[in-house]
C-alpha cells in the first residue's frame, strides 16, 4: 500500500524545515529504498508477504534533531512511527504494519558506546548491536561484561526494552535489570532523562517494550564482573544415550545450580548415525570460572551428564559470546559485523515451565516432534533461577521471576520463500503450541515479550477487546503499563499490533 504523495510531501517539508536536510529520508521513489528497508531485516517472510504494509518513508536518523523531527513531522502529517534498532522483531513490527501508514525511524547510525574509565558504567545508543556493545566493553578488559542475549546482531533498542535474557541472567538478571538511566524522545518530541521522565515511565521501558512509549535514544547501563577465564562446553545426547532422563533431571536442577553455571538445552530431531530419526539434546553451557572448578561443580551437581575435561574449553567471556553465537574459532572482530547472516524466514513462540515435565510427558513431546515431516523446530530451553528468582516480579515491567524453572522458545527457520510452505510451517507451529499446553504455565499461559507472537492476539487493545497477550507477556504488570501509557501517550501515537493501550481505553474493553 503506497501512501498519497501529498502526505509524504508534507512530512518531507516539515522534516527539512526542522533539520535543513532531506539527506536521511528514503521514500519509495528513492532507488536505495529497498536496500535501506532490508538493511537489518532478519525475517524475510514479512518482506515478501502481500498482506503487510511497507513504510511510506524511512529516516536513517543521524542526530537527535532527526529523531525529534521524525516524531513531530509524522504526527503532523498523520503518519505513525515504527522505531527500528536492530530489526530482529519476530513479528516485524519495526518495519512493516498490518495496515497503518508509517515512517521507519531507523537508529542504526546512532550506535555510539562510551565506557567510563573505571569500567563500572557505559552509555550505549540504542542503534548499537549486542555484538558492538560486548566488544566495546570487553575488548580491552576481560573482566567486564553485560548480561544480555546471545545473538550479536540484535539491537539494543528492542532487546533491552523487552527484558533481554542470556547466559549471565542466572548471575546478574536480565539486561533491563541492569539499566540505570535512559534518554527518551516522547510523543511531543521532547528529550527526557530518567529524572525528567519519572520512575513510572522508566519502569515501563525496562521490560514493557518502548514501542508504546517513545523513542529510546540511549541507555546508561551497569557493567558486571566476570572472571578472566570462563569455560564452555557442549554435551550432546540422543534418545539411546539417555537424553530423556537427562533432560528430565536437568529441569529441576539447572535453575538451582551455582549461579556461575548456565546449562541450557537445545532439543531437536536428528539422525542417530544409523539412518534413524532421534531426538538430540544439546547441553549448551558455560561456567564463570576455570575448567577444574567446573568439573568439580558438575561432579556434585549433575554427574549423570558425564562431563569430561576434553569436552571443556577455557576462554575469555568475549570468546564465549562467539561460542554461543556459533562463531567459535573466529576473530572477535566478527561481533562488529551487523549484516544479517541468514537469508531465511522464521517463526517463534514461547512458554515458561513452572513444574517439571514428567518422563512420560517428555516422551510424548519427542514423539510429536519425531512424527512431523520437514518441520525443523528447535526447542531452546533456558534455565532461570539464581538472580532471576531474587528480583521481585514488579521491580521492572519484565515479570517472569521466582516460580519459573525455565523458558522454552520454539524456534523454526526455513529457507523456502513459497507461501504454501510458510503457511504449513506456521500452522504446524500453532499445533505444537496447542500440544504443549498441559506441560507449561497456565492462568495465564505466559510468554516472553521479546519472543513476540502475533498468534497470542492481534489488535492494539484499543480497537479490539482482545488484550489477552498483555497478561501473557506482562502478567500483573500489564495494568501498570496501561496506566503509564495513558499518562505519557494518551492519544496512542506510538502503537503497533501488540502495543500497550492507554488505561482509559483498556478499561473500556476489559474488566479489571
Ligand atoms: C536470531 C535471534 C536471536 C535472539 N536471541 C535472543 C536472546 O538470546 N535473548 C533474548 O532475550 N532475545 C533474543 N531475541 C529476541 C530479541 O531480543 C527481540 O527480537 C528484540 O526485540 C530485538 O531488538 P531489535 O532492536 O533488534 O529489534 P527491532 O525489530 O528493531 O525492534 C523490536 C521492537 O522494539 C521497538 N524498538 C526498537 N528500538 C527502539 C527504540 N530505540 N525505542 C523505542 N522502541 C524501539 C521496535 O519498534 C519493535 O517494536 C532474538 C531474536 C532473534 C531474531
């Protein structure tokens, strides 16, 4: 859907009058429009889908003035703004819409990182990637790190505002737990820091997403200590090697391990070496300490896994980022490469598990996976516990704390562009999600906001009474998020298919 040129023109004229330049604007007439649109897109299916609305223009902001002008001029021209930092949104909400006309405010050029001289804090602009951040803080000091996600090309903007879980969460919590200040442009184009925005809004953008509240320009974060040497390992077991018993046991012990130990499980179908399909459980892990210490911790905590010295590799924390990203052996400079690596499409869903799944339950899940044909799903199971249990459910908007054993992400990637294949995969994912219902959290069945899933309910909550997704992502924090939204953006300027509705509208649609 292309917008009338007069609206586009009024946006452009307004933008030029405020910034004296149109250099960073790409409309559909510009030959670079498609290249700029695709620059950070990971999930190709949304670019080829005939039902999505593409941006009427893209602004590649290089200054605060560009950001403020984009907000003010979009509003004036009757357009919406979709902010894009790293472009990893699972439902593409940063670069396409399901009908609304909008401008992409792309922040990739706003990516500076300033680490203070004591390595205690850093300011990071939200257009930076996790890889750039990890590199900047740890390249010259192997005892500092930051607790956030595993994929280096993820943008700070979407990731930190949705929570941010990763290998250090059991020791230090989520990325959002370690934010101490922020700079945000609100719906009136004003720049606010923590003091000026107030604690309600500062609370909301740490886990509640920022797409409903404004444009976060930068975050001040607290850096954390890591030992100079950490130890990583993968142990892979299939069904003939007791994978089921090991996963069953892992569920209850992994959230209670020493906080320095992070063992996640990737479960997927594989060939057992004799042309038979099996389930393979990859125990994808690291320990904040040396190999000998790890071996003695494992001997006490999880001897059944049979970890051996030769399974383990000592490395710096920065190198462990490469290990988890699948870049082992490469130079750490690869963390500075922002190019999307996979030319593919994907779909994800998520659950939290509060009660360990029985052996019989796991066997049924494996059976379900083994019966599927050409459905390349991985169940990524990340243990919680440790620091995650100590932080209260309402300390920030991210609510998934004590009482949860682990998170499951169901993740499927495919390379075919055919819509029939895409629809088949999406349909099968929905079946898988339905199948998992008895084994996971309920009332509400919770989900992780950063693993956005449009099947949980579309609609902005203002036009539709369906705000079921709100309780799933945010539990008891949803109402406070809606209250903050009502206070800072009552006209709902910043919105997308799953944005927080202002409280007045929320009240008119639901009983709370
Ligand atoms: C391959 C892959 C691996 C992943 N691994 C992990 C992981 O290990 N741990 C984890 O927790 N998550 C993980 N995620 C999920 C990821 O955290 C989310 O998709 C996150 O929202 C991506 O942020 P982004 O800036 O890259 O995305 P974008 O698509 O740019 O933005 C996501 C959302 O945030 C909004 N937004 C972005 N920047 C701003 C801003 N500056 N101000 C206001 N709103 C903004 C956008 O409008 C959009 O709604 C992964 C995703 C992918 C695709």
